């Protein structure tokens, strides 16, 4: 049993080392947002989500400009 545990820990340590190496050596000059730009192009669900978001923000602006009812 201890040998299996040691083997598993050694495997996990190797995996962590690989991941750390990837993160530390990612010297890509592009910011993350440029790497994903265009991911949702021609995606009707994304377009609909953006439209609904605009409508919601517009409704908030309209309700904040209406006179408040004070008693």
C-alpha cells in the first residue's frame, strides 16, 4: 500500500511540474482575450445573448431616467 501511494504522489508531482513549466514558459505576446477573439463568430446563441444583454441594459437606463414617485 505505501508503495502505491508513493507511486501516485510521484506521478502527481510530475504532472504538477509539467503544468508549472507550461505556465512559466508561456511567453506568448498575445493577451488571453486576443487568443479567444472570434471564438463565437457566426454563433446565433452568442448573438442572441448579446442582444438580450443590450435590451436589459437599455431597460435599466430607461427606468433610471423616469421620474421617481415620491410620497
